[in-house]
């Protein structure tokens, strides 16, 4: 029979051991979201859109830069060619230009 002290220790240690195991296995699995892959022909300041075209990445500016299509809610300007997904990582669209 397991003694009272052993049962108390198991009650306090097992949750910690389980949490450590889950944390270690999650860390070994890698990041949940994959990083965006740069198109071979796109510059570092661009990304590949859903059509396979290189589009200028959103940028911070006091006024709308040439070619900007929307101002995002975080103050950056987007150069998206489609409305769907525009400013998705920037809290949404504040204004279409």
C-alpha cells in the first residue's frame, strides 16, 4: 500500500512532470505557423501574392506612398492587389485608397 506521504508527493509532482513533458514535446515539434517563403524573384522588401506576383511589403509612412492601395489600422500602408487579406497582419483596413 502506498503511504500518505507518497500519495501527497505524487499529487504535487505529477502535474509538474506532465507539464514539463508537454512543454518539451511542444518545443521539439517546432513553430506552429510556418514562416512565409520568399519568391525567388522577389526582393527582400516584397512578398509573393496569391497570383504569384511580387508585391511591395506594407510600410510605415507619414503620407500614402506611391502605389499604396490601403492604409491599415496600425498606420502602415499596404500595396495589395486584392482586397481579400489586405492588412490581415496589421489589424485590418482603416481606409481604402
